[in-house]
């Protein structure tokens, strides 16, 4: 599976024998945001258009576009527990 990234959004790409073209979907958002293209250039353009459209639609009041998660988790622990953690 191929991936593409644009403005912090990632899409998974695969070739669809049924459709006869490349099909992509933006991941890590609740919306269904799919796109397709016959060539690599068309696929990149369609992906960028879909991300821009998603951001534009979500600019409505009370609706912000989801941003992909960075994979970091900050947490506070008790001092006694923290002192028992091994030093790296």
C-alpha cells in the first residue's frame, strides 16, 4: 500500500482492478474522504484537492478540521512513582 502526505494529512493508496484506477482515502479523520486518478499526477492533484476541500468545508462555525494525531502522550505521575522509574 502506498501512502501520500499533504498539509499533515496522510492517505492510503491502492490500485482498484474493479475501477481500473488508483483509489485513495484520507486516514485518521472521521469523514469519508476518498479520491481517485488514472496517473500519479492525477492522483496527487485529486488528493490535494480533497484535503483543501475538507479543510474548507470544516471552516464552518463550530466545526474544525481534525488534525492527524502526532503519537505523543503527556501524562503526570506521582513524585514517588516518578522516582522509581529507571533512568535512561
